[in-house]
């Protein structure tokens, strides 16, 4: 190979590596953006249930809390949180529409319970709603994108929400550390059960509405019959974990 050809080959190799790097960076940026939008929409829908918890727990008074109402309010919450309208057309994963469909499915399935005129406390809590939506969402995406609520092992209530090894490490080594920037998500490309994936996890902290079930005094039974964790306002209460399979 003469010197000109060697220079050309080296340049082409460098150009290829540069383009691959740019493409990889672009793919990661797209995954981050999608993750932010999906988790924001997930939280926005759950917020509607939280805001209407008193209504849900009244006998037969939840008739306004239809799938259409929850989705409309979730879109408003999304705009307030993100500063932009929800655009389901700009979504190569079709995950935002899958999330809306999951919310509609869960609300339709729960409608008779919510509207029951003889039952007050119905057990239809934000965490229950979120778990059911997460399950339906995973099915709607064909398993390509999955989302769940999780929490530190010592306070997680539902075994289905227990953190896996990756989630537990991020929670323990980052989110629970005083030096960690509050509210900052963590993400990385990592194999999940042998499959390449993008993982994104967002810390969540106790707000006022959380403390009636998760606050003090520690060990006291809350309205659900579970033991309060003794949490305080602003403490880490859990995390939203998202997986996008490549």
C-alpha cells in the first residue's frame, strides 16, 4: 500500500469512527429525551389519581374520574412539568401513546370500583394505579419498553416493586447519598438479561400527600393496613425505573 493509499485509509477509518461516535451520541440523546418524556407522562397521570384520592374514597362520587378525564388532566400536568404540549406523533418508540392507552385501560377496568356507591376506601391508590399502568404499558410496547416504581429495599412494600441489582446499586450508592444532586436522574447503556438496553432511573421524594401513608409515627398502621415507614418530607421515597431495549 503506497503512502497516498495509507493516508486515505487512515482518514476513512478516522471518519468512520467519528461518525459512529456521533451516531452513538445521537442515539443516547434520543434515549434520554424519550425517557424524560415517558417518565414525566407516567408521573403526570399518577398525579391525577393523587389529586383525586379523596374523591375516589367517597362512596359513589368518582363518576367524573373517567379514562378521558384522567388522560386530559395528565396532559395538562405534562405540559406544566415539561413546558411543552404532549406530542405523540414525534415518538419513534410509540411509547407515549402506549402510556396513554395503558392509563385508559387501567381506568376503564377500575371504573366500577371507583363508582361503587357502597364502598368508601377502595384501595385504588396512586402506587396501585402506577403499578397497573406499568404492567399494561409493558404489554402495549411488546416488552420493548418497561417502566416500574421501585424503592429502597428496606421500605418497598410490594414484592413486585423490589429493585433489581442495578436499581438497588443506583439507589444505595447514589440517590441515598447526601452528596447526590436531588432529583437528578441516572442513566446508562447496560445489558439486561443478556440483551443490550438503555436504563434510566429517576429518584422520587416524599411530598405532603405521601406522608399520610409513609410518614410518622413509624410502624403505625396507615389507611391501607400497611406500616408507616417513618418518612419525612423530602426524604427519598422511591424511584421510577425505565428500560428501553435496543
